[in-house]
């Protein structure tokens, strides 16, 4: 099932930032908001995974955001979430997902929905996250904020066992903590590194993660995890 891409923009402060919409041919299914990690406007890094998710029948929104702003990206993330909610409307569920720093940001939305209009996402997918660090959306450490959560949504975690940037133990610890508190949570471990879970490899010349044929199977597995939880809500 092929997907098309169109670029839109979302308002944030006094500017507009770019956002790619990976349109599935199906227009009635859930939407996924997919955040990249630390960096400046790296939505292109998420394109291989977004295309794989869209090919499974979901519409995926991938915004640019900057982690080097004075608020460490909070306004960009919050405003892109607002855009995604308006895009999905009342008839379509919205799953919030993220990679690396975007993973903790996504979980923060579920743990403190009162900061985002009071409406939690339908589900969260954290990909290669560090959950012992403050979430860029809330400033709170997800592992420390679990006890204060007012609602529980399905959480799916994906992590590479060879990840040197964000050790897999972070997702294992969060998975155990969520399960202990009764959350619907599952962890999928993959024999790859930080970028491999996206279906990408790091290109030193470009200083960028780019699509890699050698890790495509890992990206597809991540896409299937996102699609599965999105369809279950």
C-alpha cells in the first residue's frame, strides 16, 4: 500500500515550522504523530519509518522541532501536538510516538495530559528512549512521574540491544515500572543500534541518519509495532 507525502506547516510562537504528512490511502484510520530526537529540524530522519507506518494504513505526521531553543523544544513539540490533534479531529484516534528524546517527550504527554488540554493520546510508542531524563514536553522525568499519572493508555516500547547512545536498560526499567502499576505495556527488543530501529544507519559524511537496506527489517518491525497498537485503540 503506497503512501504520498505532502509538506504543511504548523504555527509556533512567531514562526511556522515544517511538517510532513505521510498520507495513507486509507483516510479513516488512526493518525500517528512521530517526533524525531535531539537535533535541529530533522524530520527527514524519520521519513523511512514514517513511510513504513503509512504503508500499513496509518497517516503519519512528522514535524520539525529544535532541541536547542531556550525551552529545549517544548513549545515546538506542544504546538505540533496541537496541530496533529486538529488534523485528526474528533473522529480519528491520535497515537503519539517518538525516537530518542522524542520518546520521552511522547510519554510525557500521556503522563501529564492536563498540560496538553486534558486529553491523553490514544496510545504512546517510545523508540530508543532515555526515560530517566526529563521529558522535553513536561520537564519531568518519566520514571519519576508514573505515580502521578491520572490516566493509563497503551504504551509500546522498541529498543535496540546494541544501542550505545541510549542503553536498552532504560526501556527495560520503564517497561517493568509500567507493568508494576498496571499499564498495558510491551517491549520489543531488536538486535540493532540507535538508528537501526528506524531502519536507518548513521552517515558520518552527512552527519545524519539515512535509510539503510541492511537494517530495513528492523524499521519494518518498529512500524508494525506502531500500527498494531494504533489499530487496537
